[in-house]
């Protein structure tokens, strides 16, 4: 049965159906490009679980390694080349809580969708192909180790989290990927790449019947699996208050993080996303007094941003930027949080931030890719993108203030900074 969901205030709608256990979401848009994404509820943080009563511990980087190998087709061809022949542009990525496979196209949609579904359902691994992939991923790991933004980001996560795998590089390490075998990849595919553990989202000028017909033709029923994910207990406090590195950067880079309690469900996630977005826009947005004051002092440049993340059972706030004096910026952030805990926002700041955030949320619907990616980000958590704007519009001052007081605690802050090598040598 196909269900229709509408947000009349937005003038947007989507259809939800299920084919052989796979939830399918179709978001119609009269645009020239069609975007399709299959999301698998299996990410880099899923390294320990209990399956059918058996405890399993995966090497770090397994989900990412599996993503790489899924484009090897059983007939020996490369799926990327097949997508190109169809005029489609394909890609994939591994996040902490999910792995996504996607394509964009203007023609040959049905054939491209059939290929995408075959990619996720037809694994083909061998000792030779796995061994061939290992140096490719090793090179990727080494490349990111020298990337200052990557180093800064995971340095901050390492300061915030003690044992949770969210702090680790999704690609793993040279040591952990050496443990990955074809048998392990097949085992993970059977455990996680099941229809009932995936979702398909299509956005563009397509017919529901076309999507359903392709899915019914390509998909086969998969058996349910009793699987429980195991996550370590984490203290609400950071492990360290500081992480610092020296790399080839012209201006020092910094990231400030605040560890938060994760939302309990999909409704809580949408509310938290909305309220944190309003808070960050009001306090640290580029139209606010904090940013403009530090900008005028020469402490901050244009590369300053903030965001809230809740994924794989973890939640944190992050501020990123560059500064000639990152330690002073960190102190100013600390002082600003203390000041706001005493006074928070005035009514004008609050309402202005709500309007900015609501307008930005509406922009999400302007393209097929942005819409589908934002939509799929809520699916496994029980949220709904089409309801998210309601949480922004209906957010009350008192609720947002309560979230600020509960989450933006200076004692839960950590700091990651990348200094210049030249400064050290000097």
C-alpha cells in the first residue's frame, strides 16, 4: 500500500511504500535532475553487536571497506562505469550511523535505479579483490591523516569521547583494515544489507509506479535477523579538554566542541535539531554580536561555522574556524556561554534567529539532492523532514532556553587546534 504525506504549509508531499521489506520514499519534484539514494542502517560506529545470540566485534573501517567493494559486480564489471554509460553520476559514503549509495541522472532513470539496487544486493568479494582494495584505502587513510581539517575534527571527537567508535576515522587504520577478509564482508552484508534495514529515497520528476516496478523486479526477499547493536557507556564529560597538532597551515585552525545528551527518539531529534539551530544562529551566527565583535578585532575571519550533530547515539555541538589567536577565541566562546547562561537571548534575537533558520530550512527543498539527503538523514531515527519546519516554526522561547541551559555547559567543552609547523620552527 502506498501512503501519501503532505505538508500543506510548505506545498510539499511524498509517497511512502514498501517492496519486499524495503521502505521506499518518493518525493515528486518537477526538476530536470532525479536523485536516488539507498541508505543502509550500518555505519562506521557499528563495530560491536550481538547477532542471533553471538557477540561480534568488527575491525574499525569495516563498513567503509564494504562500501568500496559493493561496486564490484558479479559479472566482473565496475558499477561506476555502468552508471557512466547510462549517463548517471554515482557515489557513496560511509557515516557513523549509515552507508549511502546514490546517483543523479537526467535520463535512463529506471535502468539507473535497477543498477543501484543491484549494487546493494549483489555482493562479490574475493581474496584478490580485497587485497587489491587494501592499499587504495591505506592511501586514503594516509591522505586524511595529513588533512588539517580532518585532523582537527577527529582530534576534537577524541577529546570528547573515551571509547565510543564515533571518535575513530570511518576508514579505520592500516592495522584494522588488514584484518578484513571476504568472509567478514559477506557476513556483514548478510547482517545489515537486508531490505528491512535499508531505505530508498527518490526525489525528482518520477512516477511512483516506475519506482515500485523496478524495485519489485530487482529485489528479493531477505530474512529478518535478530541483531542488537552494542555501544559503550560514555561519561557526560569530555575525556580531555584539549587536543593540539602541528601541520602545514598558514593560519591556525580550531574546533570547539560541547558534549550533549543524545535525543531519545525521532521526535526528540527533530526538536533538538531545530532548537540547537536557533541557538547557534542567535549566539554564533554571522549576523550576531559575538562573531562581528571578534571579526572586528581580527580574531575571526570568514571561515567560521557552527553546527549540532546527533548520530549513532552521540550528540555534540561544534564551532569551527581559523584565527591567529585560537586560544583567545576559545576563551571568548567560554565567556559567551557563561554570559548567555545568565541572560540568554532577548526576544528580538530569538525571533530573528527563528526566521533565518526557517528560511534556510525552506531552501533545502529547492533541489533534489539536498531534499533527499536531508530526508534520509531522519529516516532511521524515526524523524520526518517534512515535519522539521514545524519544529522550527513552533519553537518557544522557554523550550529553547531550557535546551540551552541543559546542553551548553562550559564544563563540557573541549578544544582542538592545529598550529602551524612554521610557528614551531620559528
